[in-house]
């Protein structure tokens, strides 16, 4: 078969390795840009506002509905075993350990990640990045780095908001609507949720997801073809690749956390 031609396979492997090497170098440059980014706090705060505040509505609404569903499903499951008072603990652990970081990261990829890719792709298509290089301005330091660190900072905050709103949603369904004892709801949650083992692990996950989603979005935008079709394909790849990366990393992180 023609696709089994050794030269063609070798060329494809070499191109993939080249792409991976470029991505690794770009990621290292973005990590090393933290000091320079902090010297330009206005650019960083603008990106935190753009990525975080503009994603707050979908994060809040989604967190509330996830909390509603957890409260309703959890009550009927726990009632079977006579443990409906543990509803608050179940809702809180489900959110802070798993659903909060993962669902918030998926929503962040769909809302902020696509915006980052499209913005960088349009700047590349309009030759704005090339113009910066002609003027001696490093586009990675000036354009990509503030967006990268803005996404890394915004993601854990959005995950925390998602979990907090979800817990309130579980309380609304479980206590206000169904009639679970409110004291038992909050006391079991307070006694059963550990700050470091549960909340800390969830925040660590959201931080890793922030690095991953933001970097994937910036890489796709920076490397897309400077055409409308290229920007559109890059935006689609951002959602697909970032979502798969979040789900894969979630499994790896969960396995590591439970094995410690």
C-alpha cells in the first residue's frame, strides 16, 4: 500500500516530532515569561477579566444546574440506604473533587479557549504578529504570555465558583425543596470534607487544567493557517484537543491522588 511507504511514514513521524518539539519550546518560553508578564500588570489583569469575568455567567448557571441534579439524584440514591442526611457531603465531595474542576475546565475550553484561538488566529491572519516582529516586539511576550497566565489564574477561580454555586444548588433542592434537615446537610459536609485532601486536590486539578486548556488554545491559534478556514479549523481543534486533554489528565491525576 502507498501509505505504508517507509519514506512517507518517516516523513510523517518527523513532522509530528517537529511539532511536538515546537510545542515544548513554546510552553517553556511561556513558563519563563512569568517575570516579564508580572512587570506588565495591566495586560495581565485585562486578560484575567476577559477570560474570567466573561466566563462567569456560563460557569455560574452551569454550576447551579449541576448542583440541582446532584441534589435530586443524590437524595433518591441515599434515601434507599436511609442516609439522606449525608446529601450535603455527597454533593460537596462530588463537586470539589471531580465535577467542579472537570466541568468548569470543559466550559472554559468552549468559552475562553475558542476566544483565545480565534483572537490569535485573526491577529496572525491580519499580519499583526508579523508587524510586531518587524518592529522588534516579541509577540510571545506581548500577546501570548499575558493570555497564558491570565487563563492559568482564572481557571482555578472559576472552578471554585462552580463548586460553591453547585453546593448551594444542592442545598436548594435537598433542603429547601425536598426537606432534608439543613443542620445535617451542612454539618456532615463540614465534618467529611477535608481542606487539603479534597479541596486542595480539586484546586490542583483546576490549576493543571488551566495550564493545559490555555496552552492548547494559544498553540492552535499561533500555528493556524492565516485564512478564515484555518482559523475555523484551529478553533474546532482547540475544543476537541483541550476537552480530551482535560479528561485524560483527570484520570491520571485522580489515580495519582488516590495512590498517595
